[in-house]
């Protein structure tokens, strides 16, 4: 196992390395501790086996970030089928070469080029010029163009992302579970998935999804009931609620749909959209919203501490609902520390039941990650994914279709 020491620009607080098992089931993703550091010198030692990704976090940053330390990326800090060949911070392209010293199966491809685009239009234009062979993060409205192209093969995989409407429970108008439940009755989740997400995803109801330890199908499930919603929330809001979301993807359209649903039951709503940076800095960090339409990625584990424990209710925590319930905290802590799977499952199930009663959010759906590639490429499979980057986990199996050409006899 290689060990390397690095000087970093900020004093590190902690480091995390993630090792992915050869199997692709989410339950088999696990984390390894892969760091030691000296706080005074800022010197970090990483020791990693089959390290798939590296994330460094620091208390000196305003929020947790992956540090852009190019030297760390250029050096061999782990093991994989490809190694960085060319990396220019001014270029949107990263070139990877085959790593012939990889412990596992040698990759078929000599190299991989990863390109970043400002928007999906630029990505599709690059494909039209035959500059790229794969299209990542395809939006539902772009499906028609992809499906009509006989030279593209479409793949889809469900991500553990919770797209939902998160109530700011610290606001006086939303601090009662009964009111939040009344609002939840007004949201037509089926229509959102069908008409806006074009069916590319699955309805979710709980903070721990099916297939994860602690999933509880017996917990109270949100239903669409306009009359019941009216009986609870009509006339209860003297001021307009502020619904904030990002100004990209399907979020603005979803926000408008939800605002219309609330208007139907007599709840006035103003929709505010912002770019990703502004959304984080001006709204999420200071919790300046009544409702936040947002997506959160659970990755490959049932641990919901970051999203629902009360200690994470303020910045930089990810508990964007500012949800506070001592009993929920206790259940999350017990489950997190438990070593027995059955024990953890029981505690998480109890938490889900409590969460469903408190209604700190209305979870809408988990999206499908859509990816298309040229039909001349083989070996690209998407099954269980914790994040979009997981599509590269089997990159050593990728290949370009070829065929045998009969050897010509030499002319006499």
C-alpha cells in the first residue's frame, strides 16, 4: 500500500478515503480511514488500498470542499486502471493513460479523455462534431434527441439522491408538524415525476430509501389530498412563503408546479431561483428560506446524521430543514454507533417512523442518472451507483468495437 506525504495550503481537520468493493451493490460500498496528519505542520500522510476517491476537509474552509491540490492528483496516491497523463488547470480536459502496473485487470483502452462543458448544449455540439464518445448527465427533455440517434446507446441508473421540498422548521409559520403535513397533502408528487421528470426516476417517501439498512415501508406515507390539505392550512398563512431553488435543470419548473399546488389550497408562495453559488451562500448557509427545493445525495450508506441530526441544523451542516428532535438524534446516534446490522436497522426504522410523523420535508423522487455513449464502445454498464462518477468504476472493461480484417496475400 503506497504512502505519500503532502504539504497542503490549509491545516487539515480530517481526511477520508473511499474504497469500493468489486461488487456494485450499494450495501457493499464501505469506507476506510486512510489518513494521519500533524495539525501543526499541515503535513498529511495518505495510505490507501484500491483508493477510488479522495476527499480532504478542513476547518479553515468556509465549508467542506475537495481541495484543488493538483500535485496530489498527479502523484500516485492509490491504485487504478488509469493514471493522470495530462492535467492543466486552465483546460477543461483531463487525459488519463492506461496504468500497466494496476493490480487488477489491465484496461483495454490506451487512454481516456474527460471533458467538462459549461452546459449540455455545448456537450451535444461537441458530440455532433465527433469530438467525444459519451454524453453524461442527460436531462429528461433531451431524451428524444438521444433515442432518435441510432449511433447512441442510452443507459440509466437510479441515484440515491433525495429531491425534495425541505421545510425550514425554525420558521414560526412552519414549526408545527400538523401544518407541514397539511402542506404535504397539497403536493402532487406523481405529476411532478410524470410531467416534469418525464418518468426518469422513482417516487420516494422516506429519508432512507428501499434497499438500504433501516428502510421502513410501514411508516406514514405522504398522500395527495387537496381537500384534506385545505382543511388544515387554508387561512393559516398571513404572509407569503418563500420557496427557494436553483435556477438550472428541472428545479424552476418543479418550483412553479409546487407553488401552484399550494395556491390551490390557499397558501401564497413566492418562488426565488438562484445560481448554485448564490443559492449556497445567500440562502442555504444562512437558512434564508421558508422552503427549499433541493437534492441531497445519500451516497452508499444509511447514515443520515449529516442530513437530520440537530447538530447539523445550522451552517455548515446539511440539515437544511433545521430539524430538531432529541428522540430522533438519539436514534440516529445509536444506529450510527451500532455494529450489529439488525440493531442498526431497528433504530433507523424507528427514526424513519418518527421522521414521517414530524414531516420536516416532502421528499419527491430519486432521479435516474442518464448517460449515452457511442454504439462502437462496449463494456459500459450502469447498475447501482452512489454518484455519477461511479460509472468509471469498471473503466478497465471499456473497449472500442473492432473486427478482423482478412490479411491480404502479398503480390507476386
